[in-house]
C-alpha cells in the first residue's frame, strides 16, 4: 500500500501551563508519521510544540500549507492548548481605560488561540485571532480539511498533577462552540472541539493524554472496529467515534462538531498489523480521493447579509440540498422573499449516520444535530434578527429538541417553525421492529427521548409557542403515521397536505400547497389549501364517513383517484362487501390489476405502521384480487409485483412460510418473462431469492439493485429486505453479516 503522499498535517501543542498539550501533539505526530500506522510523509507534517508554538510560527506553517497543497490534498490540523475570548468592551477597557463602552447588544466577541508566546498586555501582536485563522484556511486550495481543537483543559487535571494557577476567564475560552463558528468558513471544512460551552477537556487518572486526544489516537490506529471495508480510515468515522466515545468515558465532556462537511476524505491508513481484516485492498492514489462521485456539498442557498434567515433542516437520508426540491430556489425568485437568506442544515451526503441514510436515526445523531442547530442560532447566525426553521421528517424532531434547549434570549429571534412529516409522537416499538432495529432507535412512542421532548415542549410552550407554528402531515406518508405528526399539538397548529413522506417537500413548481404554505407564512399572509384533495385529507385523518357522503352519490362518474379514495373509505368503515360490489361493477375497476395493487399497497403501508392484522389482511385481499387479474392477462410485470408483495405479507402478517415460498417462486418465474432489467425487477429477484433461502444469489442481486437505485428507492428496498430477513432469521443483531450487508449497500 502506498503512503498518503498528498496528505498534510499541522500539529500544535502549546505547552506552558499545560505540559500535557505538548504530549498530546507529539502523540498525534508519532501516529501520522509512522509508515506502519497512518502513513503520512514526514516532510508533509509540521509539529509545533512548546517554545516553537508561537503565533508567528503558526502563521508561517499555515502559509506553507497554502503553498504546498493543491485541490486534491487533505489537511489534518490539531491544536492542543488554551483558547481565549475578548469582547469589544474588554478591548476598550484595556486600550482606552473603559472610555466609550458599547451597549451589550453591540458588544461583539473575538475568539482566539493562545500561542506559547501570548502576552495579554500585547494581545494584538501575540494572539492567533479566529477570524485571521479562518482567512488562512480559506486560502487553501483544498476543502478537505479537518481541524481538531483540544482547548478547554480542566484545571488540576494535567499529568503534572498540581492545580493550574487560575487565570481570568477572558484568557480562557469557556465557549469552544463560539470559537468553532468563528473559524468555520462556510465551505464545508470539518471542525471538532473537545467539548462545548461551559465544559472542560479532561485527562483521566494517569493517562498520558487528554481523554479527547486518547480517543482520537484510538480511532487513527484503527481500534474502533474489527473489520474494515477498505484499507483506510475516513474522516466521518473518526469524528463519530470521538463524539461517541468521549462522553461514554466522561459524561460531563461532550465534543462539538460542525456539520457542513465537504467530503468524507481519508485521514489515515489502516495499520499494517490490522490489514488482514480489510475486505478490499483497493488502493487510492495519494490517499486523498473524494469518497464518492456525489454532487458537491451545498452549504447555502442564499447568503446576502439580510436581516432574516430560513433554515431548512432535513432528515437523515443525506440530501441537504435536494430534500426540499426546488422550493428554496422558487422562494429566492419571489421578490417578497428579498429580505430572507436561505440555508440547509443537517448531515451532508458524505456523512454516514449511525443507522445509515434512512428515515430513522439513533438518539445520538438526533441530539448531535439538535445541539448544532441550537449552537448556530446562538453563535454563527447571531446577526440575524429573525430565524425561520423548516424541518422535514426527523429534521422536525431536531428542530423541536433545539427549541426546548434554546436560551430564552435567543428564542425571541425565532419567528416561524414548520415541521413536515415529523414523528413528533414517535412510532410504536412493534412497528419499528419491522422497519429498523427498534432497540437502537430514539423514536419509540413510549421511549425516553420522545417522552422527554414532548414533556419539555409542553412545559416550555404550554398551548401557544411564541412563534408561528405548524405541524404538517402527508396524506400518503408511508413511514410516519398522521397521528404521530399531528396529535401532540392543538388543532389550530395542524395541517394535512397531499404527498408521501418525501414528496410532500420535494416540489418542483409553485403549484403546490407546501410551497404556498411556506411562502404565505413567511410573508405574513393567510394560507389556504388549493392543491390538496379534501377527500385525501379526510382519509388520512380517518374521517371516512365524510368521504363516503361526498363520493358515493357520484360513484359512477368518479375518476380513478376518486374511486380509489371511495373504496379506501368504505373499507375504513368495514363496508367491505359494498366496496367489492363497486369494484366489480365500475368500468375503471374491471380487470384493473394496477388499481388493486394501489389499494393493496395502501393497506400494506398502514400495516407496517400499526401492525394491525386487519390492515394486513386487507392488503392480502387486494393484492390477491390484483394477481388474479394480472394472471388472466398474462401481465408479467404486474404478476411479479403483486406476488412478491404477497410473499412479504405471507411471512410478516400470516407467518405462512409455505405460501411465502410459492409466491416467491411465482414472482421469480414472472421476472424471466420481462425482457428489461429495470430496478424493480432486480429488487424483486433479490427478495424472491431471499425467501427461498438463496442468500448469496440474493446478495448479488441486491447489490446490483443498490447500484441502480436512488436514495428513496434504497430506503424502500431496505425496508422490505430488513423486515423479511429479520422475520426469517429471528435476529436483529446489527453485526449479523446479512443485516450489515443491507446497511452498507442501501443506507451508506
């Protein structure tokens, strides 16, 4: 394996009253320079410790990085020492004797690193100002940069033992989050702080290094896992390990990270002693390629210095710029929105959440983004007078968690909050088991996370939050039940709009209710639903009687959509025989296997959300009727679509393995008659082989399907495959080889 020839590093350990900081820096250097470990070239690493860690040497080292690196380089920066902050009024006191102090609302903070030669009386000549550091980093041609800051060392916890002499809080940063945001250049660089506001960086017992650095050393040496997909350790796995491991060992210390990550680039090679555990030996030239060919990270839609800001907080499928479709662009084209900047917020497409890129997420990931949202409101976006938060899916839970934690002074700046397709009231544990590993999910209805958010929200906001609020459900949400989106909130805040879990926000034009709701709300106008069918809303809300009264009298003249809604409403009122009579007589329903499949699919989605046996049986009835019609017409595509769904339901709903195998065989036979290898044919073949116990053949086909699928198709395929496999094998162990295979191929 070649060394990481285009990887560079700047390692700084200030020393002075923190001798451990120099030891930390040397330990990081020793790993990076070791060809048996990380594999950096010695000439590409600059180590500055103790007397060498002056402000001038730090600036010179940064200038050298600008000269040495190119667009393909990666840059690893590490700083261990103190940070500091002066406010405008601190500086006025020092330089002007306190004459001309600013009012508190104009009293800005200035964050800086404290080099070895720092002189508080001559601070301008000896500090490394965060804004200057940001300018230097912005000069780098490469955006593959990660900066680790171990700044807030706990007094009395260095290896030397005796308590450090106390200094003024002005000389010690007690708010590393502010420092992170001042350095962040908005281009997607990664910055990790050892702790957050009012926390300290600890050394445990007789350990030679700080806890933060110890965990960083562990992951760089590959000690974080047993099996490696490639011979490299990438940035996001380093960040996620440190973020998780530090608070596990010391709960009062929680690292902080910004989220707008440009690329999941390589930070280290897998050490030689562990390379027998690498599944792929593919070598990356120079070790600095992009992690994928995905589109570049979008960190802003419009940033013009306006007084108001809209933050689009997406879920965990990794589509920061794509989740909301063209809505941000359409808003920017409307002159009524000229006073608003617009930005996305959440994990970028290069970050791999703990549970993968899916609708669901772990509590750690939700809390991490919620904490980041709270922090950027307070520090990064502190110049905005008003901030509107628009959350989708679990992004809505992120918004709610951030708001219950937000300081009351900052809360006054929140003007609008909209939560689309958000499981605000959680999901039943039983349903989650069919969709993902419920034991790792924060979303159980009666779980601690959901219950805590609901309690904190109700205590803080009672019946009326101090901002414009709306909870919006999708009429055809295949993942989140409507009642979970709406029931925690009063009727005045509930809205139901047309769409599925994803399509409700993925809009491409102005002629839809989602765009109109956002626009009218932000511009102070009253929203009126224009594009959502009222029958769809009533069905979603379970108001079947209203739908029947509206549609049954005009049954014969209904179009296909109206007929579908009427049948579904009749079934909802247990008027099954009447529904079947209409289907047998209506001209649009005769021999229409597709309509039966649509109805079956709707009941299947309800079954997966609620595990209601009645819904499962309804799905089976309609899929069976559709299959009979498809067989009569010898429609191979419809046959394999309907029969594979019947195989799925035979397993999960009826626990009938014989029927499952028969339907799977029928589906596979029908795929042979389809000349085109489209995505859903390949996915059907993969699922069919799974039911027949042909796991290797199934894996090959699933892998092919994953290569053809987009994010949303991957989530859909994974949902079926995960539920089927765990039901067949009676295991939800995330380390199971097949479960891990599905996660890597469909959720990574």
